[in-house]
C-alpha cells in the first residue's frame, strides 16, 4: 500500500508542479509573443492558473499524508516536509486571494483594466506567491524522496 500511495502522490505532484513549471516557464512567454493583445494573454493565463491552483489543492492532502507518515519514523524529516507543505499551502491561499483582487480590476466586457495601480500591485503579489509556491515544491520533492529512503531503511522488511 505504501508504494501505491507514493506513486499516486508522485503522479499528482508531477502533474501539478510540472504543469506550473511548464506554464510559467514557457507557455506564458509564448502566449505574449503570439497574441497581439496582452489582455487576451492575461485572460488565458487566468483560466489556466485556476486549474493549476486547483491541482495544487488536490496535491496538498497527499503531501500531508506523506508528511505525517514520514514523521512517525523521523520527526525531523516529517517536520521539514510539513513546513514546506504549509509554505506551499499558504502561497496557494494567497494566489486565490490575489486572483480575486485581479478579477476585481478587470472589465472583461470592455477588455480593460479599471485600476492599473491596483492591478500592477496585485500582479506583483501574484508573481511573488507563485515563486514561493514553486520554490517550496522544488525543495519538497527531493526531501520527500530522501525521507522515504531514510524511513524505509528504518522499517524492518516483512
């Protein structure tokens, strides 16, 4: 059962983090270089990032299961994983809030930004929260794999 849970975790985590990495690293730049209107690119980005954030929310429960499972064998590693999970979770909450703030200053019917100053400030917070989320994920996965090796070596073979 432990192997199946880990495989499920890695698959969901890969979908979430890989999607986030690919989208923010490549697709956003391509959208803005291909589309003439930055608002069109922003509206596409808005829809995709909601999907990515939802995938992140689906990943968190699996991370927590992993965190507490690891903590039973290694409190230090479990707490390190839990800390990263909390950082990632907090950044996801921030992203949902910032999305709401961005939506409040975008008029989709007129295809315009109603308050450029608020939009720019919220967009900066969005980029910062996404960076925190990405870094937490980058740190989490290798630590999870390391923790599995450590905890597996402590568990007697059946």
